[in-house]
C-alpha cells in the first residue's frame, strides 16, 4: 500500500462535497470537498506500489482540462 500527495493550481472551486465510487477489491473511490486554499490538494491511498509517475501523468492531464479547486481523497484498491 502506498500513500501519494499532490498539489495543483486550480481556478474552479466546487460548491459542495462530492463522493463517487466505492472501496472494495478492484474499486476506486473519489471524495472531493470544497476548500479555501489557493490550490487543490490530493491525497491518494493505493493498494499498488510504484505508480506515482502514472498517477502524476493522469492528474496532470486532468488538471490541464478541469482545474477544479477542491480537497481530494482518492482511494484506489485496483489490485
């Protein structure tokens, strides 16, 4: 299991908390909460070690298209 932390500049604040997905073996859960910070903070817990660069590439593409300003918790147990 690995814990990853990222920060991204973002300009579009979310208005209310959002919960997508479910956590179980092979599943993904994304929780977004409004924030007063100037950048999005992401905390990722994953059951697979060694995928930091992959996560970073995916998040770079996401934030280039969708600069959502929020506090993110991502739970990835796609093992």
